[in-house]
C-alpha cells in the first residue's frame, strides 16, 4: 500500500528531548546506587574495625591475667613476684630494654611498666638431688654448697596432682630448654619444704628417653645474674636450702608499651603532622630476661598506645589495668562520624602534653592539627593469688 500525498506517518523512536531526560534520570539512579553501596561498605568497615581493636585488647588482657595469676608460683616472695619497675607517668621516658640483638626497645613515655616473676609458662615439678660422688648419702646442706657451680637434680611430675598430662610435664620443660632461640641463658628456681628458694643457671640437661622418666638438669648457683634473681638478690641463697622438693623454669618478665619504630610516609608527614605522630605505631610488649643483660621481647598487641596500672596491694591485693588500642591508619574524613579529639587520661596517666612524648598518637595542643584515630579502651581488675598458694608444700616428689 502506498500512502497518498495527504497521509501522515508518525516517526518511530525517542526524540532528542526524551532521550536527554531518560539519560538524566538514569544518571541520578546510578549515582544514588553508588553512594548507597559506598555507604554500606564504609559502615561494614567501621563495624569490623571496632571489634578488631577490641579483640586485640581482649587477647592482651587474657595473657596478662595468666601471668599475674602465676606470679610467685614456685616460691618467689610476694614483694618480688609482682612489682612496679618504673612509674613512667612523671618522667620524660628514656627507659629501654636491649633485645637479643642488643638493640634498645624504648618504653613509650607516660606509660607504666609491670614486672612479674615466677614459674609462669611451664609446670612446677618435683625435684631431688641426683646421686653425689659419694653415692648420694650426703644431705642437701652438704651437697649444695660443695657443688654449687655444678649440681645435678632429677626432675619429675609432682605427686598428688593426678591427671594423664602430668607425666608429660618434664617433657614440656625439656622442650622449652631445647627451643631454638638466641637467648643466652635459662634460669631454674629451686625451693625446699620450708619455702626457702634460690635461682640457678641451667648449664645442661639430659632429655628423658621415655615418657614419664625424670629429666636431669645441671645447675650453677654461682652465676651472678642467677643470684640477682634469687630472693632479695642474695648470692648465698643456695647455701641455706634444705632438701629441695620443687622447682621450675623461672620467668622474669616485664609488661610495657614500646614506643615503636620511627614513622615514615604515608604514616608520618614531618611537614604537616604533629610531633605525636613521630612514632605512629606503638605496641604492647612483654620482655623476658634472657641473660647477659638482654631480653627476649614479644609483641602482644600492635598499635596499643596506653598501659596504666593502679596499685591496690592492701588487704584486697588487687591491680587495676587500663589499655588503649588505636586503629592502624588515621581516620579518613567522610568515613562516618569522626572520632573525638579530646583524650581523657586513663587511671593515673598524665594529661596530654604534660609529659613530652606522652599522650595519644595524633594529639596536638592546637585542636586543628590533631590527627583523629579510631580508638578502643579497656579497664579491668585482677586479684593477686594468696602468697600461701604460691609456696611449695609437702607432697612428696614423684621422681623416678
């Protein structure tokens, strides 16, 4: 059919005006969808960051609780089992611990240091003297002074503390003695039935050939660093020992916040960032004395910037702790509600700016220069064990 000259054919498709309006509406929908997806993603990141920071503090609190609970175990006097190394809240800092390579790990200014001593990480074992040169008839009062630099002990599980895992306790000590490490020394705490104790250097040991067999350890009570770890630092503490009944590997540890490495771009911009960003990544550390003035230092929590201890060692024998962890990266503007720029001190911490180098990372007296970080704090109380429960008591040793 052919249209006549007077007929009208309607054009097909969109006009330019309709096409433009359609594209505009489509662009608005796409922008709204992208913003919604971006907002949901940021909310998920924020929701994940807070539990992440909290989990760091929860893990640190559990580890600290275990060490405090075991402090003094094996016979360390209460005054030496838990002690304050230094109150860093009123000093300009400068305290440090030499790691196994001899490099100083500096304590963050404004934070506390807590020292704990005892058989913390391995079992307390039953001990007895090995046979002496004369056949083993000598008493401890004769043997220990005569053989103070080379005394052999036989070590086994305590009797009266049943359980299938007890026979493996000497193996656990042997495993730690033989662990691959660059530390120079291991120390062993020996106690008699009256609660007297002394610390010796472990010179050598013989691993048991069968499960449950006794571990033999050769001790040196004349080592100067071992003597300083004995009660009251007495060099002659071993001479007063009666027949030894218990012993274990001694742990002498210090909990502290390390200043961390110097910051580098992009974590730290020397032209624009405040001085508190010079060391942007402090961490919670535990230093274990390893001999020759060196410490074996473990990282317990990255970006932990605060550690405070309030002492209540009266009748309640309690300690209150406060920890703060910060996010690894600075808060980006537009990532939701910004974190607060005010930093109330925890427990006995100095106010920001009161001590050089102390205070939160990113703080500056000028509020407009402060760098915001997401932060989480945790406070908790621990009760120290009764001194009587830490002292060796009379279950006869079960040493083969």
